[in-house]
C-alpha cells in the first residue's frame, strides 16, 4: 500500500498520527497500512508482528485483535518515541523484553512481547 501524503508534521510517537519516524517518509502517513488489521474481528489473531512503518499506531490497532493466549511482538522497542504507545497496553497483557544484538545492525536493540492473558 502506498503511503498517503500529509502537509502537517505528525508526531511519530502519537499512535493517532499514523506517521513514521524515518525521515524518508516525512509528510506521509500510513492510515491504510495500519488499519488493514481492522478487517479482522477482535480477539481473532494468535500472533501479530510489528516491524514496519508507524509502529505505535500498529500497536494500538493490534491490541484488540489478539485472542486470549495470543502474542504481539514489537521490534526495536528501545526507541524512545515508542514508549508512550507501549505504556497503553491493557492490564490483561503480560510484558516481556528481549534486549540483545540484532542480526542486521551493528548495535544492541530490544524486542518486546506482550501476551494477552484473558
């Protein structure tokens, strides 16, 4: 899906902005990309991987789609601007962090996993 063009400067930390922090995508937003998951019923999916554009927005839309016992995995959660969205996880989710080396970059990063309990 092609990104949509915006003329304001959206905040990529805000899950309601549908923006990317990558400067190559400045002025674009990813509403269609993020909301594609809304085609599935709530509590339908076992696993959702977040590793693309507009990750805080993706997380916001992913949370209701996970069934009890299911997982959301979000890559590179060490990025400061992801913290606001990460804190929005409901109380029925268990959170685990996995810091370490990444196979494609020469630095440490973090992957976080949430499991819905009920």
